[in-house]
């Protein structure tokens, strides 16, 4: 998600030792977490777990500068894990502490960028996903993108799991066993279901999941508070605008956006603001500031910003 841009913006370039707190950690804890109940998970320190609803948990990785968030939704028949994080800590152990039986678990990714699929390999036979070339490519795993997340200053090493070996860190291959598409419903039992909404743009396989009964939207990286990065080769700004507008049109159906990074309780009205902002950018009405040594353009809107490869606008 964040990569070079936020690394330059927040991180000291000096080498770390386990006792050094990286510069970007100075913004933590984010004040929005004080509004949530924290759930203690014994015998692990990498993740922080917060209760959003009685049956919805945010599984947060605050000690890596990506600040990735996965979610667990507990139903009467099935439970659903939405994204599996970076694969630095063992998210399966967290899930086992929160649900009585992992045999009733299903797992789905909001998209298959490496920071959301790190522990997919632990859930063989349980994976749902989008059928696309981009997904199939990422399902092969990667060493390079994983190792790029271990550069000096990206991790507060004090909180790394004791059994984590940086030399062995990689995204393992995985296999999707069931495919989902637009408007599919994932039934967790007793009327608890999530609607699949295709929201490409940030990546070709991005989806959002609407839990209309509990009025929450799991948005992945389609929207989150902070710099939203739109400069990877697979980014498509026209598709991204269409996705934002699609979510803005149904924003009366949810009160909270539960995104894939930073803050797990974002106001729904911001998706409307984001759609209007992206339309203005594509219409050439706004002047950005240069960032990352002039490599990218940043358009700021208070609670969020868009960091864009200018060539995508030409």
C-alpha cells in the first residue's frame, strides 16, 4: 500500500536496532482507537485487536508503517476473515483466540496486494476470491515485495514476533478455491450476509463488502484516511473514479467505512467527498504539490489525499 512515498515522508533513514522507535510511530496511537474496545490476545504482541461491533473485530498491525488492518466477522454458521495481513505475525493464532472453531471460517481478500495476503497460505481450502489475471499472478507469491517491507525504519523491531526471521520473509503461494463476483452474497447465517461490490481502480481485483444489516462497508484500499496511493502500474484512475461514485451512491446504506489501513472507523460521508475530489482531479481543476522528489503529485483534502503518478492523467 504505502511503499516509498510514506517511507520518505515518515521514516528516519538511519539503521534501526530493536530499542529505536521509528519516527513514523510518533503519530501513534491514533486517537480514533480510543473510541474502540481493545481485546487482549494472549501470547502475541504484533497485532492489536479492537471490537467494532459485538461480532466484528479489527486486527491491526501498528508496528509496521503500512498499518494494515484485517477484519473478522463472526456469524452463527460461518465466520469471515477479510484479508490476512502482512504475514509477519501469525494471524491464524489471533483468529483461533476469537472464534470457537476455525473449521467454520471463510477467508476473502479485498484485493491481492502483498500487504493483504501475507497469511493466505495458512488457510488452504477456505479462500474466496476474484477471478482475474492479476489475482492469479499474485497468488504465486513474492519474495521481492515482502523483502522491500523490511528496509531500515519500516518496522518497530521491538514488537516483532520472536519466531520471525527476516531472511525468510516472503508472501507464500496460495490457491483460491471459490470465486466471487459482483452482487454475490456471503451468507454467515441468520440473516448476516455481506454483499460483494466490484470496486477496481486501486487494483484490478479490488472489491468492497457491504454488511447492510450492521451498516458497515469493508473497503480495503479503495478508501482510507491518509495518503491514498495511486501510482502502481495496475492503477486505473477512470475505474477508480467509477468505484468511488458507486460507493457514494449507496453511502446511505452504511455508517462506517472499515478500510485496510490506518483507522478502522471512518465516517461514510468521506466517500462522497472522495468521489467529488477525484472527479475534480480528472477534470484538471486542481493543482497538486510534488512529493517523493517530484516523482508523484499529491492532492490533499484534509482527512485524506491522493498520491498520483502524473502520467496517468495525461
